[in-house]
């Protein structure tokens, strides 16, 4: 029998999965059903993970392009302000 949570091949009579610790109930997945589930999961998860990774890549690029210059200008303004305050304090 196999663990429903992680798919580890289990010996009969154990109460918890030796790999993930999930409690073992009376009905477990047979090796034939597990093969079908893995085939279905692998074919759909590859498509989903590829589209999710592309979305993350595009989002990261947009964030870098937008936030990079913003950080630069904020730093520039803070620097100018500090220089200005330093000049003002030096005059008094």
C-alpha cells in the first residue's frame, strides 16, 4: 500500500508513514491508482509551474524596473536634503 500524502510504499500494519509521518488509515491508494495519479499530476503541474514561473519572472522584472529608479531618486533627495541641512546649520 502507499501513503496518500506522499506516495511512499508502505508495509502492512504500520500506523504512520515512515517518510512524511501522515497517519495511515484503512484505505490507501493502490500502486495502479498511484501510477495514474502521478501521470495526471505530472502532466498538469508542468504546464502550471511553467506559466507561474513566467508570471513571476515578468513580475520581478517589472518591479525591478519600477522600484530601482524610485529608490535611486529617493536616495538622491535624501542626500540633497542632508547636504542642505548641513549647509544651513553651518551658517548659524
